[in-house]
């Protein structure tokens, strides 16, 4: 009998449900089925690319921790609430990867983390006391973790954010562990409110005006999952606006340079989970990045992608990084559709209507 692999194949998401681009909250109850079995129920997903994700986080932190890990005076107990949620959730969702035990002193606990080969030693208030190497796969953080947020975020494939809401209803991004930024910087967003953070997004005004009740809902109900997507010409996880020293702002780092002579294009999908943090006026926001290779898409998905690009206004194309390139991209997508239709003996779709989640 074959044993179950430690890490499964990645979940697959394609959040372009129709061919009309639209800005919307697009919230689903966590656990809604998208064809990925148990993975759709999990806050934190692990797959065979886990080592690559964790190593990428290490490289980012070695470059400059403060560039990717930011805290803006999180409220009393907020990081403890995050740690409690993760320490409870990870062994429940992935018992083959995580295990909790009480330390020999009886006044602290140990979180054994198989993906990193580390054991996190936490006190009863969920403060990080120490990091120990696992006996099976010893590994130590480099550089040293700066907080319990840093330590826990480096055990998962997701980026992590925390938003707090005060008694008057004002919201603030108080903590952000963003090693896989999609052309934005953690330092530019930390401490800002929802409206200010999303100000560059074309068409966001309608949602920003109603942000207060929406954010309150995210604290008190849920958990929820939503998706965002964009286009990339490489599979680099870290697209910080400022390249590492010595790299230079070349086309490789920018990641949005489509070459029609040597076409390479991916849909960069973000699975975002929102979960209220018990005992606090805050919620966890995770960002898990996936790449979908465009020329392997089937079942009308290329047509839907092309239609979505065609319905973007110029401002959105600029924001998505495809202004000036959309013509070449659409021409290539149309050629892929024609090729697949010829192979399958089918007639192209005339149009696709509806909205998509972004």
C-alpha cells in the first residue's frame, strides 16, 4: 500500500467566474468547495512547494527584516490572540506537520513544526521564549525571529496581516508579515486604514465608503475566504517595489514584461482568508499566493481571462501592470483559443457575461 505523501499537490483556484471585470468584496464562507477537498476548509494550506515558500521567506528576512515584517504597536493581547489561534489551528488542520506539548516545567508549551524543523517555545501568554531545533530535522532561524508574529508566520506558506478596530470604529493595519508582496511595500501600508491602504485601487471608492460595517462583520462573524488575481510574467513570489541591493530594477525583478516573441504568462492568484481573533477587536488576514500557467488552461478559462482584460478600464490596466502590453497579451490569448478550438474542433464563444471576484 502506498503511503500518503507528506505534502499534497497545490490547490488550484481560478477566480474568474465570468468575463466581466468588477471590484467586489467577494466573500465566501471558509469551507466553500472549490474542488480542492479538505484544503478548501483550511486556513493554512501546505503543499509540495512548502520548502520553496519557507526558504523565500528566509531570503527576504535576511535581506532586510524591516522591509517585510512591520508592526505598528499592536493592541494589548492582539498578537497573543493570533498566536493562540495559530497554535490551536495548525495541529488541528495538519496533525502530521504540527504538534503541541506542555514543556517539562509545566508553565509553557512547545509547538513542533515539521515544515521548518523548529520547535517554538511559548509561555502561557503566547510570548516567544525560545526557538529549539527539531530532533528529526534540526533547523534554526536565520536571522533570529523578532516576535511571535515573525516566528509563526515563518512556519506557514501564507503572508499574514492583522487589522484592528477601535471603540469608535476606526480601523488600522497594526501588523504585517509580507514576504511575498505583489508590487507593494509593507512599510507603505502599516498603520493605515482600509480606505488609505486601498486608495490606489481604481473603483474601490464604492467599497471604501461602506468599509466600517464590512470590517466590523469580519471581526464578529466568519471566517471568510476571498480571491484576488493579477497577471505576472514570472513565478517570483517576492515582487517588492524595491529590488534587493545589487539586483537592480531590471525586467526580471519587475515581473510584468510580456514578450510576444517568447510569451510567458501566469495568473497570480491570491487566496485570502479572514478570521476574527477571539477576545480582541481584530481579525487575521492571510494571503496565499498561487501561479496558474495561462497556456495550460482548459474549459474556456483562456476566453474568460481575455474577456476580463477587455472589460478593464485604462486605470485598472495601469494598476495591474499591463497598460501598454494588453494588446500583445490579448493577441496571444486569442491565438491560444484559436489553436485549442482547432485541436478540439469547437466553435469559439461569442461572449461571456457576469462578474468576477477580485
